[in-house]
C-alpha cells in the first residue's frame, strides 16, 4: 500500500488516515496485512499527532455525507416525520382544518363504527384476494406456456406486458367504456343473439368491485408473467433432465420440481401485488369512482374522500394509519420469513 | 427448458404445440383488445358508436374526436381540451425525473463506494419509504406545500415527486454500484482523484444502463401518477391523468365516448412510446423495482 509506505508529506498521510478511519469497515484483508506490516511508527504518527487538514481535504472527507444529507433530511422529515404527524392528527378532533385538540381514540372508534369503512375493508379483502390470485395464476400459466421454446416469444411477451406502461386511469377509462351496460360488452353479446345476456357489474352495487378485479388483473398479470418467466429461466436444467430420465412426465416435473423452486418469485410477486391492491386508488376512481354509492370504495378512496372532500381530516388520518398498519401486517411477516430463509440458505 | 418431445409421441406433441400457440394467440388478443377498442372507438362518430358494435371498425374514419380531445373538450370549466394538461405533465415530469435520477445516482454512489458508519442503516431507513402507502403522508404534505407557498403549482408537484421518488432511484443505483469492484475507486484515489472527480470521470460513464432504467421507471411512474396530482393540484395546474379522469367522470350532456377514448390514448401516448422504443430497459426497471416489493 503505497499510501502508507511512500508518503512523505504528512498532510496527505493525515487526511488519508482520516478517510481510512471513516472507511475502516471496508478495508480488505490484504490491506489489513499491509497495514500491520508497515512500520508501526508511520501508523502511530497519524493517530497521535493532531491532524491539521487543509480546508479542501476536510471538505473532501465530508463530501459523501454532505451529498447524502439532503436525502437524509428529506427522509426523516417527509417520511418518518409525516407518518408521526398523520398519527398525531388521527388522535385529534380535526375536521375541515387540522387542530390539535386531543381526542384519544375517538376517531378510530368512529372509523370502525362507520359502515362505509367496513365496505372499504371488505372490498380490499375481496379485490386483494382475487386480484393477487388471478395475477399469480394467469402470470404463472402464461410463463409456463411461453417457456416451451415458443417462436416469436419476444413479441408475445411485449404484448402481454404493455398494459404495465399505461396509467391505471387510462386502464380504468378503457374498461369503463367496455363494461358499460348500454353500449359495451353487454350489447356486443346481445347482438350475437343472446338477448337475455346481462353484464351490468359496473352499475350493480353488489358486483361493481369485481370490475376493478377484471381491469386490475388485465393490467398487472403480464408483469407477473415476466417475473415468473425470469424465474423459470433460472431453474437448473440438470434437475429436470434427471427427472426426465427417471420417467417423470412434464406436468409432474412442473408441479413437483419447478413450481416449488419458484418460491422466491411467488414471494416478490405477492409483495408487489398486495402493495398495488392496498394502494389501489386511481383504478377505482377512474373505473367506478367508488360507486354506485360507495359500494366499490377501498381504504384508499375512503381516505381521500374523508380527508379532502368531506372535511373529516381526523378520520381521514385514522384511516391512513390503518392503511399503514395493513401494509405493515402484510409486508413485515413476509419480509421476516424471507430474510430468515435466505440467511439459512 | 423441458421439451416434451422426449417423453411423448410425435403426434400428440405436435397437437400440444398447436394448442399452446392457439392459447398464447388468444391471450394476445385479450391483452390487445382494450387498446384496439379504444383506438377504433376514438375514430368513430357518435352515431357509429350507437349503431355499430363495440369491436367493429369505424364505418367512416373521423379524426374529429382527436381534435376535440386535444383542444376543445371541456374539462371542468375550461373547454380547451387535454393539451394544457398534457404540457403541464411534461413540465413537472421532466424536471422531477432528472432531479430524482441525479440524486439517486449520488446517493447510490455514496452508499456503496463511500460507506461510513451508519450508512447501511440509513439505506434501510430509506427503503421503508418505498413501502409506505402514500395516503399516510398526504395530509401533512398538503399542509407543508401550503406553508411553502407551492401548493397547486408545478414546482410543488416536482417537489413531491422528487421526495418520494428518491427512495426508488437510490435503490436502483445502489444495487447497480454494488457490483463495481472497490479496487477501481481505490486506484483512482491513489492517483489523486477526489470524490466528485471519480464520480464524473469513472462512475457516471459506466452507469448508462442504470441511468436509462431509472429515467424510464421514474418517467412512467410520475407521468402515470394520479394520487399526488389530484390531491396537490387543481384547475389549470393538473396533470394529464387527473384531467382525463375529470373529462370522463364529469360529463355534462351527451357523453362523447369517442372523445374520451381519444383523450385516454393521448394520456397514454408518452409512456406507450417509451415502452415501444425502450421496452428492454422498461422491463429491467420493473424487475429492479420489484426488489423493493
């Protein structure tokens, strides 16, 4: 290490020692050995003598931290600080304007006494469950089909994936048009001669949430397909060859060997999809607007409505905190189990 | 991967392959159908829409809905079409993408090649920002933007998108720079290069792929955003996605489905264009983003 053996100028030696100290985590084994081998006085000097760094050296030493500082401040304030702030608001009586009159858990009591919130939670469970299951099933099936040495695979893949480039608002607008009972798919099928066919889910308060599932699965399943396809390409060929030699049929090989080995992909796909489901706002707004009535509300649209159009800031904050907890309840156990299994493996 | 021809007879294997191709083709149609219907509807007259079928081609192709959607359709009280909002979106998306990508590059550079005590904890803390539902920051942010005097402005939207986009861009660059050997930076330091010089001269030139991924990802995310747009802006300052939603969902009089569809395609064009031109990078961004979940 030239820097310790050949340094004549104390100034440089000193500043670099500071840098070295700051970066001691990263010193490699070899470097450690060299440091031990170098004359002890050289190392001692840098530690004992007071370092007098020139200004530019000092800036140089601090530059990485200075660069990181804005992000640090922003993260602290605008993520953690704001979560706390919203938490505080949820314990107040705030309505149209925020105030800081402590109200205990009354907003949460009111929230869970609100029928509309229960509809939103029920819809989240329905939509989340069907959306995740649908995307996983379609994504995996398409990936397996596409993995059979298909000609034109690249083109087909891009067709399956393009909805992901669209905004949920665009998707919602398109499906709103196709699902509208008067002129959409209902009319199309009736024109084929099935005169009693009804497909009025969009305007049926019992079924409107399922239209969100249809549009959501259409938009996101291609992406899940791409994830599974990448996972399939990573499966070790020799295991499959060995199973084939043992006489296992293709479905058995997939069911017993390949699909179980895709566990990590299932994990990430589940995380992404549950995230999309919990945050589902734009799609619902564009497709049903939460309606008819509030039959297709989700927690995200509930939060928006109560905070910004119905002037119930306290309850809006309480619902936002509940959303955060739902995300945490989904993400934390999964993250934990994944970290543990990856550490073991 | 596994070819079925080893285990099965030629005949059934050929039938199987036909079946697979048919299935894949049908699914292609399913994914393309909404785009086709949007496009054909946007080129039809209203009469044609009422009499014709959802999937039929326009009887007479008309570009009037497109002209209306671009410069005449009424959104709120203004009847100047989507063009205003389309340019609005560009005005905040481009700066927000560039700033968040640059910040992400610097952050990633520090967090991998200039680590200090606590930098790993900082990175984990930053990553949690990728997980939170944004509803939890809406109320304080609306208040803060108001205090800063940038509520309902283009600068306000730039600010919000940079603040909540940096987590993702940092993740991209950090995961990319982790693969750079330390020796490269060490050698440059011995030669006397400093923090910034190493970044501009060595790191940035080898970062082109991840810069492209980050720009595409951020552009798609911010362009397609609806939540921040609808909460933090109103009237003339709204992004294109919010304008589209207002156009479609607040209809007075005759519903112009053809205009709605033209407007929807207009709102989707920039991201579709990027997908077609740089699909490879787009997919890479999605999978890189998927690390965060």
